[in-house]
């Protein structure tokens, strides 16, 4: 991992030179030395993952002896780190979990104060912290993040698992991208990856996978991405897979595809039925390929997720979301989406974050609505997603 960090730091410094308005892809093609470093980063990203924090005390127990509590949460890069840490330490539905599956985790990004977010959360929660980068970011981020100022150090972004118990056989599994990330406004090297590890649980153990699917993709592409991770768990008698699957019911690959998807939904179902039934229940119809794939592979999702509860709220005229959407879609599509949200009462809840498992018994599942942490000096939400809690045991 250290060799990758050194390469990223050197490349981040090189990118600061010259015209900052020049697209990163053009800089790479023009500068042979930069291109060579970029290729080296791309190669090292293929297998990079590791332990980034080891608890210093209170880790005498190496394997679970009873039911486990797991949380999956898209933490929005760790941008509101203080609120995030306070929420994880104080919310009764989140505190003292055995496993945290975290997506959108930064390491060395200016937008999250160049923190090693996974390691710092591991220290705060007294958990082993494991991290796998998916991308090296050649910019400061998407939308409004590019206007925050500052400089990236390592520029890494990926996912993490925090665990009360040490994990084994850590690996990063490529899941492929649905669009060319290098040529987007948030220019990045790399691809979606699942962070996979094994936890000893009884006589056989359980395989764990933390996953994050492309936001700008189709239902079929999301199913294919997740299938790449599921295939690795096929031979495991016990497995738990979690993360942000972006099951938004739409083909969001580009502007015309999202508009066509929405028009089909309006004609076939009607906007109120979509808001009431399908956005909090994408498995019913519009994202059915992904959930059918899980069932075909022997995974249960129905019994380990609270039904009909969204994990992501679309609100009208959300500045951060609007800036991100404008990176991908024309402005008129963003305005049109805002009008639809307003017609729906100003908020639409989507179910994007999930658990799925096999060989396990599910005891309690719940979406935990989050609000600004009570002791946060800046009253901001800790993340734009709500976490999902699951208590389970070996079947």
C-alpha cells in the first residue's frame, strides 16, 4: 500500500502544475512522465487493500461467540467527519456494532480534510479498519467539491470494513465501470471494487463483502457489477454482502437514458405509484434483475432489510446533489427532476443501501434515520444516506 501512496502523492503534486483548466486526461497524454506514473497507479489499484488501523486495547476476543450487529452506511466521503464520528458513537442504533460496512470512504482528499477516514473511524470506535481504494482522483471531486479549494494528498477513494474482530483473507475484487471515469468531470483512475474478507464464526466462518455500485448505470449493469462480487462468495456456506447498490429504478447512464426511463415509468406506473411503491421497493420491478440474480445465487435480501423504508432522500433544489447531477446531465434535466420532486411533496425516498446473506439467521433489521449530531458545532447531516442496521447469527 505504501508504494501506491507514494505514487499518488507525487502525481497529485504534478497535477497542480500548469493550467488547472486543462482536463486531466489531456495532461496525462501530453506529459510522458505523468502518463507513466498514472499507469503505475492504475496497476497498483488492481489489488490494493489492507489493514489501516489496529486497536491498541480491548481486542482480546478474536472470534464472535453470539449474535452480531452489522451496519452498512454510505458516509458521503467522510466530509462531515466530526458529525459522522459523533453519530456512530452516540446513536443507540449504530453504536458498538461489531461490523461496519462503509462506502464512499476517502483517504487523502481535500474535501474530507485529507484524512485517512477509515483509520480515524477505526481509532474512534476501537475497531480493526480495513480499506480498499477503488479510485485515484485527479480532481478535487464532483460538483461543488471542486470549488472548496485545497489540495489532495493521496487522492484515494473507496470502501472500508471496520470490525470488532480481526478479519482474514482480505482481497479487492474488480467490478468494472459503466462509464469512462477518466473522461468525466470528476476524472478518476480505477474501477469499482468489492472489499472481501473472512470472519471466523463458529466452525466455518462467514465471508464478508462491502460493495458500491455505479450511480450512473442501468439496472442490468448494476446486476452485472454485483454479480462479480457474488461469484466470489458462491462457495462460502455463510456470507454477508452489504453496501450502496444505487437501486434507483432508472437507467442513469446519461441524460437521454434517465429521461426515457422516467417517461416509461410515468406512462406504465404513474408518478405517485413510483414514489409510494417502487422507489422504496426497487426489487418489485424496475431493479428486479439485481435481486433476481441474488436469489438465483442463494442469497436472501428480503429478510435482512426493513421493508418499504428508503435510505436516501431526494429533496428539491439540493445544492450538492444538483452540482453533482450537472456533471453528468444537462441543466434542463436537473430542473425537470426538481419539478417532479416538488410535485411529490418536496422529498422522495429511495432504497439504495442493502444487506443480503446466506447461511445466516436474521434477528432485527432497521433503517436508522440520521440527523445532525447533537454535539456537532456545525449542524450538518453526517451523510446524505441513512445507515442500515442488521442483527444476525449463524443459522
